[in-house]
């Protein structure tokens, strides 16, 4: 029983001593001991609702970033999702304590301190990690410097120009700005310039490669004032190898497959028609599949769309080429049949014609030539300028002659030459178009 009373008496003596160490730490400083930093200030007039240097010079906040990952970059939604560790440093003279040590406090004590109202500009969705506890860090230094770190996952908008897709380079930004304090209250700076950002050079993305990045210090002019802003700008170059193997090579092979029909004779209608229709349908399926991968960006005319359109035009042109060659061949064959019929009939009539009829016809024809010396009639064209006819009839005659000449110019005399020239012209034009295409989208 005596032992219990003694223990209770000792505990009562111990508790006031501990309470006084928290509430009056300044008395301990005079004795050369170090108390828990900031606690005496928090309990003796510290106001977390007032910034440091309130009513005086602005608070200088230095920031640094660790980019843990960029999990996804969406062309359809034009945004990217990143997990970052944001570290902010500032000096609060109200938290100065004696000694040369720094103390890491429980993250829940941040509710008792003044912290900057930093937010991520153009953020669509953001959250603070809280497993197993809230991923925050508060560290106090003896000179009053506060280190406040957060682990955040955010989805940020990124305006993209997809006109050169998939040979494009996108420039995205991560912007940090003060929400309520203008430049008269706080100023933002990068802790070590470009060296304030870590981890971005080690990122491995599925479709992109980080080309370069740099930091900027800017201001955002709003209606309510001018606010400090920090900008991390980085360039992402898309890896084109996947698209070459997935789209460019198959479409090029389909174009080359359509040229096989040039080596098949015009009489093989099923074979050439089958090749033409099959390549056209295959190319159409490839174009639809390419556009479905970016269904929400169809308003853009992308580089891959241009190439697929070129390939489709060459494939469709090969099919049209066979139609023209086959039609010309059919017309030529049809023209030979009537010529043979009248030729036989003429031979039979010539056998029945006697010499007298031939002479009479010759004399009659000679008289007509004498009486109409101003008229020159050829087997193909009529010299309309010397005819004794009205002006509108002369115009009709001239137009008729010119139409015959134009039709004769475009008439294919030998349909077999169509395939012969196509074997050379189609590959040549396709190579020239490819040179201009790749030169433009890669270097301009």
C-alpha cells in the first residue's frame, strides 16, 4: 500500500514538470537545453492565418519537383497524368529556435502552421496520396525555414497539335501558381533553376521520349491582381517506329500489291478485278482502324491520314487503269468486226462492176471537181474556211473538226501500252510522293 502512494506522489510531481517544458520552453533555452522547436511559439501567440512578414515584404517560396511517373498521355482528351513530389521552402521568423538542428514533425501538425496556397494550373483532377498516412512532410530548421513536401497525382491539360501525328513533338507544361496571395504577398522561385526538377530525364514512356525540359518564372495577370507562377515546360517526341510497322509498311505493301495487276494480261478479267477490289477494301479497313484509335481527334488532318489517302489514291488508280485499258481493248476489237463485213461486200460488188460504170463514175467525179474548185473535201476533215456556207455553219464545222482532233489525241491506239507505261509511271510517282511526304513532315 505504501508503494502505491509513493508512485502516485511521484507521478504528480513529474506531470507539472513536463507541462512547463512545453509551455515555457524559453526558460530552458537560458539553461543551455534545447526544447521542442516551435511549440512554445504555437502556444504563445502564433497565428496560422497570417503569413510571415505580414504587412511587410513578400514571402519568398522556393520550390523543387520530383517527377515520379507520367502514367498516361491522352491525345483524345489532350491531357497527361503525372505523379509528383512537390517541395516548398520558405522562412517564417516566428518559428526560429536555438540550436543547429532540424526537426521533422508529424504531418498532421501542418494544420497548425501557415502554408502557401499553391495550386496546379490547368489541373483537371488531382488527389493527395494518403496510404498508409497522408504523404506529407513538415520539417523545421533553426533559422525558421520550413520544408513542406507533398506527393500528388494530377491530370493536367496539354494542348496538342496533331497535324504531324505520328511524327509530332508535343510541348506540355506543369504550372504552379498562388491562388490567393498576389506578388505583393508571396514570390515564387525555383530552388536551383533547371536542377530543381528531378526524375524527368529518367522517365520511360510507352509512346514518347522526353527530348528536353526547362523551368520558367512568370506572372499571371488576373482581374484581382498579378500572381506569381512557376512553369516546368517539357517536350515529348513520339516514337514513330510502332506506327511504321503497324500502318506505314502494310499500306505501302498494299500499294505494291496493286501493281501486280500490270503484269497480268487484259483478258484475265477475274484475276485483275479481284486484285483491284481486294486491295481497295483492305486499304479502306486499314484507314478505318487508324482513325478509330483517335476517334475524338478526327477533326485534325494528320500526317498518317495524308499518307493513307495517298496510298488509297494509288490503289484506286491501279483499278481505274485496268478499267481504261480493258475498255480501250474492247472498243478496238469491236471496231475490227464491222471493217471485215463491208470489205467482203465491196469485193463482191467490185466483181460485178464493169468497165463502163467505172468510166462513167470517173467522168462524173471529174466534172464535180471542176465545178466546185473552191471546195476541198478530205476523208477526215473539211476545210470550212473555203465553203460557201453561212457563218454559223462554218463555226459548227470548225468545232466539229477540233472535236475530232481532240478525240483522236486521247484515243488509245494500242491498249497494251497502258500496262506498259503503268509499270514504270506508278512506282516512279509513288517514290516521288514519298520523298516529298517524308521530307516535309520530318524537316518542316
